[in-house]
């Protein structure tokens, strides 16, 4: 007979470099990722023994991928010509 699924922990530990937060509410994780308060390189642990980067967490990684796609959409006016030595650069048309 299969074991019933454990409910997710109510709090986790978050680590960024030498800094770390204890008792971080799991309900706040997705919102904090969307706001940019949590970084893909921040690490998460339930008990402080095993740490995983948020971007590698099976349930949280998708939120970074969506955010990354949006941030990488460049506006035409922000693009530069490939040849940096080009004397006369033509401005790109705006959308």
C-alpha cells in the first residue's frame, strides 16, 4: 500500500551566501520569486542538512523560467548593431 503524501512544510530555510533566514513561510515563496525578492541562486532547505538552489527545485524552477523569458525580451531600441566599429549606426524602428 502506498504511503500517503506528506504535506509540504509550513516553513523552510532560505540561504543566500553567508546569510540565511529561518522559518521562512512556504506560502510566500512564489510571490517572493515573482517580485524578485528571491533569486534563482538562493538555496532552500527544510532541516538545514540538504540544500537545493531554488532554480533547481522541481516545484519552484518553473517560476524562474517564466520570469527569465520576460526579462530577456529586448525592445528594438535597446538592440545594438553587431559591428561595434560601424561608423554610422542606423536606428532601429520602434514598434
